[in-house]
């Protein structure tokens, strides 16, 4: 990376000092950062990185200021007029189009529109997050963090804008979506638009009324069935090898491993099950999965773990002296650690029985660097799962005291196995299957307030996945 010369460094410092807090936040977003730190130091470092990494660093700075509408800084610091920059950008746009579009949408959105969007997404974004949202860009940043929105996926944004009555902004998003779509997606969209509209019905959960208030996200965001049936084949993962792949089950509790084994055998997986493993043995078993070449041939991979643990760690059959980070489990199967699995869906289903968090302790050493044995120094990493592409991470936890009941069975795993088998017959997408699991757990918690199950789904799937 080339060093920043003195004139560029001076310009960067002047820009960072002249911008307001909200302008710095917008600049960081346009620079493809989702960082909440909008300090002048952070802006300086970001601009240094971008300018040195871009072959036309001066134009990059100029377009940033143009998008921020800081024409005064543009003229004073960059010594170029607004019209000159606009003329140059007719032939070469430097900033990512998706980010520029979202910034423009945010600028055009009134407070009433923003409140309507927040209402629609109240079931998707946590309440604490909602309280900190100041503008539409904050909403987009949180949706990007959850991998619900990306430069290639803007359907959720388009539907939100339609449902708050901002059809003008929705059309801009739709135009962008068509411009980045593959030829197959464009053809599918054109066919969908030419298809005759179904007659309007009342009391239908699949209608999409355009209303500014009083509508839940679940009702407003469900696509009509005719759209689901017209989905193009390239948007689906290949998932028809025989076997589909390997499914490894680690059952450190001893109750539901056999049920999972039967389920995934019925789903055409090669199943490997281990019971009553220590943390050492769990790590060894996971690392050994792909030593057998036949386990690499399938179209996907499944890992199921049943264990006691805390928010970030699994204990296996051990006490607190040894524990395994959940993030380590995922990282064992990413594209870097296992290149043969790159581009293939990797599914994780974790049933954790919660025990109290680790107490302050002295540092303990262990021969394995991936095995966490110092609970007081370990940082929370739940928010970082999953970090790689093609990961589906379903994590359920309930109190360890549930295991004191005779013949205990996990409500989550029962709902999961039922929904997976039904979904296979109905040819239902995995994400929709998990929605059924969410509903079953919600109903169970309502009927049994003393035995709550909590569930968290995060995924980076790039396509639809059918366990056919």
C-alpha cells in the first residue's frame, strides 16, 4: 500500500475536522464501514486506507464530499467545483452504488417515514437497537449486520418502502435491483411482472396492503405464493448428492442424540454420532470429521451439539476447568480451514443447557490453543457468529435444571426434527422451516412459563436451501 503524501494527509485532516458527527457517520457508511465509532480519528484512518488503496484517491475524496453535499470543503480543500466532479462521475463512479442509493433514500425520508419503518421492523431488530436509531442509514446498517440486506439483496428494503407508502423510493430500489440482477433473475422478474395479478381477497395473510401504520412485519413481509413458485434455479443451493453430506452429532447430555441421528439419516445424510465427550474429545472429534475423504463429497455439512455451557462456551462433560468457544466450532469448518467446503451450506444446531457464567479464576494453560481455559479473559463472541459465507447457525438454550426431570427431551430438538422432516416432504426452504420451530417454541413457552427456551438464528446463506 502506497503511503499517503503530505498534501493528501493535510486534506484528509481538514475534511475530518470540518464534518459534523452525522456527516462522519454517513462518510463511514459510504466507505463500506459498519463501525459505530464515528470519531475524527476513525474517519482519518478510514480515509487514509481508502485513498492509498484506490488508484484514483483524489476522485474518491471528491465524490465523498459531493455525496455529503459539502461543496464548500470540495472547493476549498480539493480545489475542484461541484460541476467538475459531476462531469467526471458521468463516466466513472467511484463509490459503491448500493451505499450511495441507501444514503439518498435516508436523506429523502421524513421522521414519520422512519417511525413507520421502525414499527415494521420491530419484530426483527431488538428494542435496544431501535432506541438508538436516528435515521434510515442506522436501520440499514443493523439489517446488514444481520445479513438481511446486502448490495445483492434489497427485497426487504423495497418491501418496507412500499408498505410505508414511499413508492417513489421503492421504485429507485427496484431499478437498482434490476441493474445488479443476473440475466436469469432479470428474466424471472420480467415474467413475474407479466403474470396476471390474482384477484384481491379479504382476510388473506398473503396480501400486501400499502399502509403507513398498524401493520406487523410478519404480515407485511410475506411474499405472495406466485412469486415463490417463479424462483429461478440459480438462487438455490445444489443439494441432491447421495449422501447429502456428513452430519456429526455431539451429545454430551445423552437424551436426544439418537433422535437427531434418525432424522438426519432420513434426510439422506451420512451420520456420525458421539456421546458423553469431554471438551478435549469434542474438539478432536470435530477436527477429525473431514480426515475421511468421503465426508467431503456431499453438497453440505451439518453439526449438532447438545451440551451444558454458558453464552459463549460449551463444557461437554467437563467442569469449568475446560471449555470450548462456540466460535471455534464454526471456524473449524470455514473455507480457510476446510477449502473443500467453500461455497457449500454449513448448518449448525446447538442445544445448550445454561449453567452460571464462569467465575474469576487464575490463568490455566492447556496444550491446545483453540481450547479456552481462562473464562475471565475471554471476550464475548456470540455476536460474531456466523462470520463466513454459507453458514446457518441455530442456537437454543434453556436452564440446566431441565435435565433434572426424568426422561427429559429438548423441546427445541423435537420441534426441529419434526419441522425438518415435514419440510422435506413439502419442499420448504430451510429458513421457513426454522420459522415453524420458532412458532413451536413460542407456543411451548406460553404454556410453560417456568421452562422457557430461548432461540437465536443467524445465517449467511447466499441462496435458498431445500433439504429435499
